[in-house]
C-alpha cells in the first residue's frame, strides 16, 4: 500500500493489483458504463468480498428488486442471502415510480439520506453500493435540486467514512448523465463493452484516482464462472533476468546442432514453416522434454483440441496424455475468433500465472493474423514475449508461412524471437522432404546446415546431410546417392585389395631372388678365400725352400 | 363523498421546507378540502423506519393513500393549484 490514502481491497482478481490496493477507503468511487457492461457485478463483488472480510455493507438498489440481485449473483457463488441473514449485508430497495410522483415547489432528498443512514446503522456498514444513481435521479425533474443533492450525497458518504461504489450510466459524450458525479468522486472507473469485427471485448479503465498512482491503460476484464476478473497485461520492457541454462529440445539431433546442447531457458523460439512441415510436432517434442524433466508446460492451441494433439503426437511416439494426467501439461484450445486479441492475451496470461509452467507453446500464432490487424497482433505477441521472459518461461511460437521464402515472417516476428527454426517441405524429384534449418539462435554458435528431418514412430530424428558433388541431398535422392557411394566404395576396396596382393607376391619373389644371389655370392667368396689361402701357403713354402737352398750352398763353399 | 380520504405529509424536522409545506397544506385544507379528509403530518426524524416502510425519498412528500391509486407530491406545496390538480380532487372552481 502506498503512503497517502488508505485503500479497501475489492477482492476482484487483478483489480487490486492495478489500483495497488483497491478502492479509496472511506471515499466514493464511481463505476460508470453503458448497459450490460458489468457495473452491478463489480459493485456486488466489492460488497460481498468486503462482508466476507469483516466489512459489512449496504446494497442500495434503485432498479432491481433485492431478490433479483441475490439470484443474479448466486450463480457466481456469492451467497448474498446468507450474508443478509447474518446481517453482514443489508439490501435497501428504493423504488421510485415517476408516474405517481408530482413536484410542487422546493424539496430535498432527506428521506433518502435517512433511509441510507438507517441501513448503514443496522449492519454497521463500512461499505455501500448505490446501483444505479441514474435511476434515482431520473425520477426527479428539477436539475438544480438534483445537482445539489448529488453533491450532498457524496459529501454525506465521505462524512460517514463509507467506502462507496456508485454505479452510473454513461451519458452522451460524457462519463455520466449529469456530468457531475465524476467530479465529486475520488475514483472513477469506466467499464466498456466493445464489439470490433464481431468480437466483443470488455475493457476497464481507471479514469481518475485521487491521491494515488494507478495503471492508466485499458485493461480487458472477464465476467466468467468465477466472477469479475481484471486482467492486467503490463508492458514489462527489457529488464528481465537472463538464463545461461540450456534446455533440451527433446530432439537429440537438434540439440547437437547448437553448441551447448540446447536452447537457452526463457528464450523465445519461433518455428515457421508451410503446412505439414511438422511445426506442431517439433513444438510438442519440446513440451515432452520439459515434462520429462519434471517441469510444467502449457500449450495454447488455436487449431487443434487437446484430444487431437494427444492422438496426433502418439503417431510420432510421444505420449503426452500421461503428462496431462499427471498435471504437468495443460492444453487450452480456443479459436482465435472466440475473443479479441486483448482478451486472448489476457486469458493466456491469467492461465499462465495460475499454472506456472516453464514452457509455453502458442500454436500457431499465424491464426491471429487472419483475425486481427497486423500491428495489433505484433503488439500482442511482444507483450506475450515480454511476459514470458520476465517470468523465466520459455516461449515457443509456431507460424504458418504461406511461402518458403526465408527471412520474411508476416508479423515481422523475427526481431522478437531469440531463435528461429525454419521448417521446409521441399519437392525434389517428385517427393516432398522435410527439412529443418536453424536460421538464427541468439548467443549460440550453431550449425549452418539444412538437415533433413524424419518423423518416425520413435520420434523425430535429424539425418546427417548428404554432401556430394552436387550439394546437400535429401530424401530418396540422398538414399540413392548414399547407395551409389556404398557401391563405389565396395568396388574401390576390391581394387585396392587386389593391388595389395600383387605387391605382396612381388615382394616374395624379390626376396627369393635376393636369397639365391646372396647364396651365390657366399659360394664365390668361399672359393676366393680358399684360393688366397693356397696362394699364401705356396708363397710360404717357396720362401722356406729358398732359405734351405741358401744354407746348403754356404756349407759346400765354406 | 363518504369514501375514506387520507393525506399524509412526511417531513423531517423543522426545516424551512417542512415548515413551509405544513403551512401550505394547512392552507389548502382550510380553503379547498372538506372535512372528510384525514390529514396527518409525520416527522420522519422521530421514526426513520417509516421512510423505508412508506418508501419516502424526497422531503417533504405529501401522500394521498386513499383513494387509490397512491399519489405523491413532493415539494413545499407552494403552488396550490398544482397540488389540487395532482391530488385529483376534482375542479377547484
């Protein structure tokens, strides 16, 4: 609660957040809008929640009978009648029939004040609702008296310290018929019910709130089974936490294409491709991987029902039904035309904030492009991306592309996305083959290859690309080329083997020849040695003979 | 005219408007109404519950309970002619 004025919680989902604490305590608040926009419901929610929280209240109705009011809110689980019995709420019905009323001279509405005071005292009310002020004042004709009495009424409410909700019809061009109530109220809330392109949206805006900051946007609100809920979708800017953690895509081959083994947590990933390219299947692989990690995932499907998703995923070996049963996966299906863009966004945000998943799939976002205006769609997606990022949720968006031209998405989505997977379905030689290309992945080195991806009963696999002389091939062309390669390989291998044999044999032969020659040389060497020995022996013998001869000659002469 | 005729004037305390209304009503009664009328003045300040019971919002309010249908005149009754018209008492002339 901000310093300054005290506030009273309304208990209306989302509203207390926008107003940072509810309505100004002890002051009057004007809730205006045209017929059927939820004024009475807003007021009764405020009153019932107050009574439950220990602030009794008075419901002053100038239109509907008390029993009608009890019945109207009974469907929302407000047991107004039991609160009345417990004297926590008093319903004061002030009916004025203008036909039985004539004005002669000066008067005031002291009777009204007395009755209000009586009702307030009876239950010790802290809150009061006046529904609707127009019906009260339309009964009287003197505008001067009326204006004075409106002023007095607001002053009286303030003097009593009542937190008041006054509902009022919208006048032409002005917020209220009298053009006075909005000036004397401390807080003015405008409810609106607009139909654009046959789609209705309820919106709420805080026109003024004295003494406190408040959201000034138009917020969509819902009147659903659980009552009145305002859905604030704030624009969060770019100050979110970043994660270094990588998440597996559930397709091992795809993870391998990214250095680091997956996409960053809380990144936004776009899959775009033509019809039948496998966008939803790839997205569901992410979901399956997230659930298998024990995280929660949420799928917003704008084309398929939850059962259909379950059935279709079974064909590629993904059993998502068990995740739904275990409460880890929620599939929400709604046609884009069910609500306006704002409302879609608001509902998604509400569901996400309730379920708290770590992964959200929007399948496909292109469905909105047919229903809304491009700029609005882009703005909505931007807010969605921001919301997911700020909450650390990984966002997966699929987009149906009408042609395969790379680099162009209809809503200029690329800049919003951290990663972009392009799924192609290309015709080559009379067959369509699915291909996957990682067009962009912020902050990650990634493969530049176009990979063929096949959906089998055991899941999705990415095949190694065939890189031949004529570029990368896919499908049967790839299989053919691979077969050709295998055949060529076999024959080449046979050739090599033959050559190897030949060489071995030659070596054998050469070795044999070498041995023979070496033997011959050895024999010749032996012969040579024998001859040399003989020669030496002969020379020794000759010398000995000569010496002997010389000795003999000396003996005869001497 | 033997039908019961009943007029009730609701006031809240002695405010100038209330006082004026009482005075004007007395004057009208004296000048235009016969004695078959039962005229009451109720001060709601003394019993605020009556305001709820009789569905009074504006002060002063003159209610003709009888004869039916109920007719209400709000204001200080300063215009006698108008009062008589609205009370449907027949032509005052």
